[in-house]
């Protein structure tokens, strides 16, 4: 699936978080061998990105995984 450029420009959430969520979702889908992969012609990343971007699945950022501000 290709996202309309206008939709991406108007998207107000953290794009890095969405990208990470889509990456993890793609991994889940491939490990589960989800039937939706076959329906999307084997395009796992596109399917996962679509699910995350459209809100079909929800995700959250675990704050404990984030580094402390100013930490190197």
C-alpha cells in the first residue's frame, strides 16, 4: 500500500514511533504467518505500515525503554 503524500504530511503523531511500531508489527505478522500477508501479495511491511497508520492496530511507547534526557 502506498500512502497519499497529503495524508503523511498531515499526520500529527510521532513518525519515528509509527515507523518502529510498523517494523515490530511486520515482524509479528511474518512470525505468525498471518493470512493477510497472502492477501497483500506478500508485502509484510506495507501491510504492517497500513495497519499502524490507519489505526487498525494500536501501539504505545514504553517509557522505561527511552533513555534519560541528556544521557549519552
